[in-house]
């Protein structure tokens, strides 16, 4: 079991880059949700994306738990560009 807060610390400490396909999938998921729901009532902390299928979901809890094979993309990475 891996907490997202641990992943955030690992990525900032090691300077690890995200897989571009995972980030693209996360952006599509985020933008689809935003367009379907108009105004976001709650701001997500990021998106959990499966590395094999590139399917994912928005995460809203402060300390979500990722399933094996999932990777966390923080909201800051999604709103850039």
C-alpha cells in the first residue's frame, strides 16, 4: 500500500519525471470531468492513472491510496501549459 503523500515526496526528492502518456491521459480525464461538470465544486488533488490501460480517476481525498500499477499525477502537473 502506498500513500499519495509518499509518492509526492519521492517525486520531488528524486526529481523523477512523469511518463508523457500517463500525463496526457490524466489531462484528458481532468479536462473531460471539468467540461462535463462545469464549475468544479471541489478541486481534486490529482489523478490516479493505471500505467497499462491509461484509465484513471480524479482523487479528492487528502491521502488517497493507489492500487498496484497506478501512478499519481498531481493537479499542478495537469494545469501546467
